[in-house]
């Protein structure tokens, strides 16, 4: 979220056309006035000058939704959408202050220009001012307001979009190898609401909510369609995206997941685990889950990874974990969807996955007309982090086929 407060901007008569409306050129000026005003309330242009740079607008588009007239007062907020090395993509929204109706929004690309006129890296002070957290180890983590929650996401690279959806009770970092290596794709790895470092509301957890959050995240990133890779619970979310937002799904990678809903025993077990999370916290959940989450080989040969996954679970708030458990408990089966999937699909499974074993993956593959299957040796239920190079390689081959198909 932006650290910059919204500003009120009055529409001047000379900015309006003969019919009294703001036209596109005038809107650009209005948004520019709003940026100056926003900065004036904070550090002012000094924040750029002291770094010896100038933010040059290289691209600007305006979408307007409703007319605005002389004397109207619009509330304009400015948010960072994407942080590049030398550029920032900003979104500005002008709303009616009384009911919050969106009147117009602008998308801008600002390039930082040094004294010799060359692009120069965005100073951290400036990116932070616009509201990002920059993590040098696992890439940029940006925050996106997607309606009633704010999601954290790691967004990297350019090209067709690949949306990476993590499992339970994990976060976006299970995809760190794929994020780092799948060049030529715009890799988008969010933390689902209530997990990782995304906002964790007290309630509002359901597969539909996770899927709608992701559709809105794609909107925010101006991505129309993405190949969706979902691991386990991420696969359940991918099925829900198909149900609710099918036109956004360009291809599927179903990783260590299944289409069946929970049976009666399974639902009871979800309730019990939710109670464990709420009464004894994420550590107790980690103790119960870790032995079956990671494969035998990983448990024996990668103690640091076991520790990393434990820490990942400890990062999740207890009520986010409980919310996810209840969302999984209440999900419907996706078996009826499988025969209708026509986009290219890859099913990936760790050979040692005890939670969704290879036999289940085989059944899933056979039920989807457009699917192929790959088994990952030496990996369990979280194959992308247990056998990262092997998983990235099969992803890369599949994605290449999708791109050229
Ligand atoms: C996951 O990894 O997301 C979980 O194992 C899914 C589940 O418990 O059904």
C-alpha cells in the first residue's frame, strides 16, 4: 500500500472541454497536479533532487469511467504497481470523495533520469516512499490492494504471465527457484490472504475468495491471461479460478494436488487442525504436518530445507492457517471440471508425495483431455522446493511448448 496519503484535487474550468467535461489531456494534467500535491505534503521534489535524479514520465494512459465537471473535487491516490530497476509503474485513481466511485484512473511509467539524461536505479528511499518492501534475498516483494485485502507478491521478469500459487500452510517462497530461473516469463508469486506476509483478515476465507483475490491481482498487474501453476491447495485455487475466471487461465500446472473434495473424516480432521492452530499456534501445526509434507529423501538429506519450511509455517498467522483449513474443508470437488479443461495442462508430482501420491496424479491426468504428467524423483509433496532444478526444468519445457503452441 502506498505510504502517500490521497489528495483532493479541484477540477478547474479551463481544464474542461466545450461540453464541460475533462478530456484525456486534461486528465493527464490533473493526475500530474495530484502527484506534485502528494509529494508536496511529504518530502516534496527534494527527495528526487537530493539523489540527483528526475522522474521522467515515459508512458501514460488514462481510462475514464465517469464525467467530471468544473468545480468537482476528486480524491486522487497514487500507488506503486511495479518496481523496476530504473523505473516505477504507478497507478493513480481519482474517486468521488462522497461515495468512493472511481471516476478515472491513470497508469504511468516513470523512469529515473540522472544529470546526464541516462536511466539510473530507483533509490530505495524513493521506492519505500511509494510503499514497497524490497527484499534483496528473494527479490522484490510488492503489496497490492486487491479489494478487501492487501496481498504481498514477488513479481519478476517480462513476457507472458505465469501465476504461481503456493500450498498450505506455505507461502510464495516455495517457488523461489522457479521465480529466479524461468526467464522470458513474467513470474507472479503472491502469498494468499492469511498466509506468508499477506494481510490476514479475521474471516473471509474460502476458495472463491482466494481465486477472486488472484483475479484482481492480475487486474492490478494488467495481466489478462496467465498460465496458472498451483501446488496442492494452490491447485484447488487454480480449479476455482477455472470455475470463476476461466478466461484468465491460459494453461495449467497442477503440482502435487487433487480434484476430490474432503470426505467426512477429512472435514473433521480440518476442524481439529484449525483448533490446534488457534489454541497452540503455527508451531504445533508445523510439528504435525512436516513429517508428511516433505519427502523421505528430503527429510534425510536436506535438514536445512526442513528447517526453512518449518520457519515458513511459523510466519503464517494462526487465524490465516485456520481460515485456510476451513476453506479447504468447505471446497467442492473439481472432478466435474476436469473433462472440460482444454488449455495445455501439466500434472507434476513428487515420487515420494504421501499426501497426493503419484497414483492420484495419474488419475487427475487421465481425466483431463489436454494433460501430460511428470514425476519428480526424490521429492515429496512440495516438489518445487525439494527438487527445484528438476521442477524448473519440466516447467520450462512445458512453458516453451505453451508459448510456441
Ligand atoms: C497443501 O499442501 O496445500 C495441503 O496438503 C493441501 C491439503 O491439505 O489438502
